[in-house]
């Protein structure tokens, strides 16, 4: 079983993390940790971002995977390794196993997006699709591990993996030694356990704060001794972990200062901020740290805060949807329903009112045949761009002044 494959249960030390840093040097990119003035302006903190989305596989998982793989003896390497993942861990293990000539089997749920399956296969791993969930995929991986005598590479609850992830904190504090706080996304806990161990040893005064989505508050529950439920569809699937690590929990309780829970909407806002303000791509899990700052601005105001953008592997279609939703939340994309008489020229009049006030119509749906529309009337669903919320409100007010009945719609809402 995977849980029995935890490589070591002794506490992870900063000396071991320093050794891990030497081991991965040249094989894993030392990503930049740079000031982010526009995020600082947005949050009120002095923000610095560690760009782990620049790794070859687009995420930090390479670090721990490589340290674990390098720890295997020749016999274990010849047997091959196995992992369960629907994303970044799969690619990190596959990439470095391929580099080291170690046979790798990755078990992924059948519903894993094809782009992730293809990328994992592209690094040379054998991909086995099994089950609709990670739990079901794990059951098949357990069977294969026993049948083929494969070595487990756990995504987080392994001392070697934790040491590898801790190298991020070493690099951040080398680049920005005056940081007051590290804000770290939390799933199973490997990233924050390694980073907190390294950071507290180097700079005992530094705060280390974890961030989870409210839908998967496993580490928060363990940290505060609360019973929690972990379920639901989250945009931060990379930290959607039901079963947090045993070793990681032990380390987090000793080294981490607090765990914050953030909403899905705040994660969406953070993804959009990285894209529009920093011109970089963050997946949901990668944006969780920034979501923590956005959710608790007063707590971080004036502090020098280090964020880990831990991954950038997001579906482009989902990213575009988030951008549209954030435009709507900001009042820059306005969707309205207008009741009109069914006569020639009405659509032109409405477009003229919007255009004269410098609004830009981007979508129109004209409804005549639905039974809830009067026989001599029509309904228009209009979406237009505005400079900001007050500008959009002025356009709506002008339409009403011209005698049109107008009500706001949620983006994507349509006729019943």
C-alpha cells in the first residue's frame, strides 16, 4: 500500500534540505523570486513572487520527485517506480525518471484531461488509466505495485520529497533575505512542510502561513483539531487533498504559524491578477497564496511577503472563462436583458445609446418566439464592455431614460 511506502519518518532537517539543493542543482531550474509592484499595490503588502511555474513541467513537484528518485539504490531503480496523480506530480516523476533511465508507471484517473495524459506519456512514462477518482486510481496502483514489485513515489508524505520541496525556501531567502512572511499553498502538506523547516532554521523570526481552499480544509482541521469535510469541485484541484500526510502534518504542527482558508472566488481573482498584472499564468493551486493576501489584506499590510506561484498548468479554456468572470465582477463586462417593442430600428437605437456613451457591444441575443415574450414584443440580451462599473451604470441609466426596461444578468444567463 502507498501509505506503507513512506521512506522515512525522522524529522526533516535544514541540513538535509541543503544537501537536496546540491543534489538537484543543474537538473531543476532555480526559478526567480522577484518583486511584484502591481500585486503590492493590489494587496497593500510588499509582495515577492517565486515563479515555480517556470519549471520544465510547469510546477514545483519536480524538486521532490528528483530527490526521491535519486535516493533509490540500483536495485530499486531497476525495478521501476509507480505514482498516482492527475497532474503535476505525474509529470515531475515521469520527467526525471526518464532523465535517470528509471522505468516509471503513472496511474491516472480515466477522466484526467488528455493534455496531462499526453504530457506524462511524452516524458517516457507508462500511463495507466483506472477509475474515476484518485482513490480508485490508487487501488489499481496498489495492485500494480505489488504485482510488479514497483517502488512508490508518494506525492507529499515522504521525507525525501519534503526535502526537495524545502529547497524553494532556501532560494527565496537567498534572493530576498528580508522577507517577513512566506505564504504557501497547502494540499497534502509536502511543500509547506519542507519550506517551513528550511525557513525557520535560516530565519526563526519569519512567519510561515499556509493557504487551503475552503472545500478541502484538511490541514487546517488537523492544525486546529477540528473535524472537517473535504469535498466539492474546486478550481484549485492541485490542493484538493482529502487525506493529508502523516509526516507532513507532524512537521506543520511544529513549524507553521497559521493556516488560512480561501474562497473559490478569491482564487479566481488571484489567477486573473497573475495574468493581467504580472503577465504570468497560475493554476488554481498556484494562485492560492495570493488569494490568501486578497482575503486578509489587513493582516499582511506593510509586510514583505513571499508568495510561491507553485504551478501554472491550467486549462486555457478555464483560464479564459475566469478572465471573463473577473471582467463581469469588476463591472467591465456587463450583461443586461432589455424588453422592447418588436419594430424595425430598435436594435439600432439601443446600439447607438451604448455606442454614444463609449460602450462596446460584444454579444446580442434577440428573442421573439418564446412564450414568455409578448406577441408584439421582443427581448434582447446584450453584453457590452465598459471602462469600469460606474461607466456601465451610466449606460444602463441612459437606456432606461430612453424608455427601455433593463435588468442585469449574470454572464452566461439565457432565456428560460
